């Protein structure tokens, strides 16, 4: 007899507890990453998946408990490569990027613009990978999925391997260490999500 793998619905109290736990885990791992513990970005991605995407944005912890939450839009501009044979993409930020232990400063989000509903915010394109005649646009949600899959050692196809490689730039350099874009961008995404969630919860 086949056994169905069905989720047991959570009560609002249980969801609230999980929400607070996930927010705390994001904060702890952001701090760990900024103080030299590189795997922290994967844990942040895994917790962001729980907060924003599992099983979908509207039914996720934040989507269900904080349905009116909104986030600042990206301030980045996507620049096309110089030729179709260039497999990389470039992200331009209007302000310099600074990295030091415990802190990243960059204008990745535009505080001069109105905040966006979560669903539309997650669909913003944060990068584009070009391979031959094909362009693969990477959204905030897809970057979160990528980190979550890496954390869980899930199988990623060859296309995603190429996409991940193109997500290395722009890099941060600090204390002899190179920090790829997909890591530090996810850390800043986590910071924005936690800040808005705590504001909505009056924490």
C-alpha cells in the first residue's frame, strides 16, 4: 500500500514560532558570514526559502502570517555582455561596495522608491546569464532556491552550474579573501527580509 507524504497543517501559533525561529537563524548566520564563516550564506538561503518560498510565496511563513509585507526594490541595473559569446553578466550598483568584518555596505536596494509586495519583489531579476544565443534571467527567488539546493546537496543541472559561475561578479575583496556576488547579495537580501519582518511584527 502506497503511503502518502502529506504535510500536517500548522496552527497559527506553530507558524508564528517557526517564523521567529527562522528570523533568528537568518540573523545568526548573517553575523557568522560577516565574521568570516563562509558557509553562513548557505544557511541564510535555506532559511529564506522557509520564510519566503515554501511551498510558495503566498503560503510561506511570511506570506501567510504577514501578507501585507513589502520590501524595497533592487537598485541594480543589468548590463548586457559585450558579445554573444561572453557567458558572463554584469551588475552595476550606483554606490561603491565596502566590506569589512561584520559589515557590508552597498546600495543593492533603492530606498528612494516605494516598497514592493513580496511576490513581485521575489520575481525581480538580479542577474542574467548569457550562453550562446540563450539568456537565463536569475530572480531573487531563484537565487534563494540555488542556495537552498546547495545546502541540501540537491542535484543541480549543467545549466545551473554555468549560471552559478556567472553569479560570481561583482566580487568583494577583503583581507585576502574573494567574496562572490551570489554570497554577499544573499546576505543583503536576508538583512532586508529580516528587517521588514521584525518591523511588521513590532519586534
